[in-house]
C-alpha cells in the first residue's frame, strides 16, 4: 500500500512539473507583410524599416552580389516569417530567417535570365511573387 | 494640378486623361507597392484640386473624380487598408468627400460674395459713367459760358443750365453717399473681411470713387467761371455732408477696400477734404465780403464763420451807437439798407444754404436779428409833430386864459 502511494505521488509530481515548463508554442502565426518595404541605404549601407522596426546592414549582400551599392532595396516577409530581399541590378533574391540579433541566409534564389531591372515583391499569401516591372517577368519564389 | 482657371471643357478633358492614366496604371502595373504609390499620388492630386477649386462647377467635377478614384481602387481596398494602417481605404475616400462638403459650403459663401461684388462693380460702373457724363456736360457748359460773353442773355441762360447741372451732380453724389452709408455703416467684421478678400477684383472701389469725386469738386471750385456765392455756399454744404458721411463710414471703407494701407488711404481723403474746403472757403469768404461791399455795407474782413459773425456784430453795434447819439435820417437809411439786404437776400435767398454750409448757425442769425431790431428802434427818427402840437396846445390854453381874464376885468 505504501509503495502504491509513493508511485501515485511521483506520477502527480511529474505531471505538475511538466505543466509548469516553458515549452509553450503558438501555432499558425502569420508574419506576412501586406506590402513590400522599399528602403534606401545610408552611407554605411545600413537600411532602416521604420514601419516594421528593423535595421540592418546590406554590405554582406552587396559583396555576395558583387555590386558596390544600390539606390534602394526591396524587402518583404512571408507568412512563415522569412525575409526576401533584392534590388535593381541583383541576379538573385536572398531569403533570410530571423534569429536572435541576426538574419541568417536560408537560400539564395537565382533568378533566371538577365539581372533584375526594376524588381518588386508582391504578397500573395501562400507565396511571395517577384515582378520585374521593366519587362513584366513574374516569378513565384516558392517555385523558382 | 491647378484647374481653377481652366475652362470646363479643358477640365473635363484633363479629368478624363487622369482617370484613363490612373486606370491603366492600376490594371497594367503588377507591383502592389506601385499601386499604393499611385493611390497616394491620386489622393494628393485630388486634395490639391479641392484646395484650389474656386467654382461650383469644378467642384462637381471633382466629386465625380472622387467616385471614379474610389471605384478604381476598390478592388485593392484590403491591400491599401493594410498598407495605410492605421488609416483605412474608406477613411481616405471619405476624408476627400468631407473636404468637398466643407469646400461646398465655403464656395456657396464665395458665390454669394461674388454676386455682391458683381452688383458693386455694376453700381460703380454706373456711377462712374453717370458722373463722367455730368462732368462732361459741366465742362462743355463752362466752355460755352466763356465763349458767349458777347451775349448776356445767352450767357445767363447757360449759367442757369450750368447751375442746374451742378445741382444734379450734387444730388447724384448725395444719393451715392447715402447708398454707401446704408451699405457699409453697419457692416460687421465678418462681412468686411469677406468683402476685402474680393475687393481686389474691383477696378474702381468706393474709396477710389470718393477720391475721384473730391478731386472733381476741388477742380470745380478752383474754376470760377459762371459760379456765384450761392454756388460756393452750396459746395460748402456739400462738403459738410461729404465730411459727415466720411466720418461715419471712412474707417469701414478703408479697412475693407484698402486693407494694406487703410490708414494712409484715410489720411489721403482727409487731406483732400481739407483741400476742397480750403478751395471753397477761398471763394466763399471773398465773394460774401464782396456782396456786402456791393451794397455799401463795409464789414471788417473775415475768413471764417466766427470772424463773419464777429464782423456783423461789430458793424451793427457801431451803427447802433451812432443812431443813439445822432438819430439822423442818414443813419436810418444805413439801417434800412442793411436790414433790407439781411432779410431779403441773406436770410430769404441764402438762409438754408448758409446754415447747411456752416456759414452761420440759426442762433447766429437770431442774434443778428435781435441786434438789428434794437438798431431799428434806435435809428428810427423821432417825429416833431408832438412837440408842435404841445406848443400849439400851450398857446391855445394861454390864449384862453388871457381871454377869460380880459373878459372878467
């Protein structure tokens, strides 16, 4: 009897401890930005999105893209929370995932054909659309 | 875009062009960001049009443009609302409609004001044309009077006509001044500020017209051909009326129609009024002195009302003293001469003008009348008949007494 009582107590304690843990997860969060942000880099190649409170430098991206500078960058966030970044003169779209104090490159999506002339992102819910408005080329970035 | 001065047809074409252009951009563009840019540009363009519109017709067109703007972007209202947060698409469109309503009210006021201004312009044009006509007639008459010096009867007729013309002009100006008083004396500050906004559209504002009238009067007063004392006394009366009107509405008028330089405009008219009075007085006092002189009444010189009054009293007082002392027929003749001129000419012919023109007041005239009466009593020669009758009576009595005494004895 005493042994059975100890077992019940141990199970109860385990249940209580598991309930007090920090592993709460909110599912189905929609991070989607309805409209892309068009950001102008300062002299230090830093961009600041005041609406979504985001500031970072694009020097590393410019280095990857092999260009010295850009007049503006286009930035949008999809439902999953991934950031998409590109600019006129780029041949790729950079997909980042936010981490603590950083943006980590997840994927460099190479755009087929010529470099982008006048790129623009559109939020399409399940995917992000890339348009080169100079020539009307349109890409579903989840399929490129 | 400034559409306020364009013709309705051009405005309609421009409106159609922008609608077509925006419509194309909505359908042809494939960037949501660009769509929002277009939305904001269209919104600001319409806002500017509302700010600048100045007539109801153009406002109606902008109302149509807002409806077109709304329908053009209504398919993207969710995107636009998300992008505009915390403002919504509907709030943006409604804000334009609210501003249209406010503008509609203010344009209604402007329309009313425009009607008033147009009425004012028509009145001033009419006045200007009538006064020019009268001035032209006066000028022609003056020339004719100068040319017809050979024929006295013709000259007299022309002078009569000239005076009638001046009287018509005075009456017309008086009517105009009366109209100004009715219109502006009780005007409140709101009306004044509304009128002053539109006053720059008046080619001839009331202040300018007043200046022009005074200038004409000064010229008329300086040109002496054909004018006599009553004409100048009449001008003095007109000046008095003019000054009275100016003191009542001058400030209102200048603050309405000369907003930038109201004080300066008031000073200008004050100076012109002073110059007009000086010119009239220059003629009035010398001609009045001459009128007395022509009737052998030697008054001491005078150049204003109080001096004239003093001069009249001095003359009567001196004559009265002489009449008391000597009581000669000659003194009585002097009295009759003065009394005749005073009663039949000064009081009967010029009385109203003299009072209206501030030459003498009622009490001044009454005081002269009282003294004149005393002078008349003093100057009237005493008759010898009573003395003769007394002597004869005494002689008769003495004769009778002598007769009685001689009969008794």
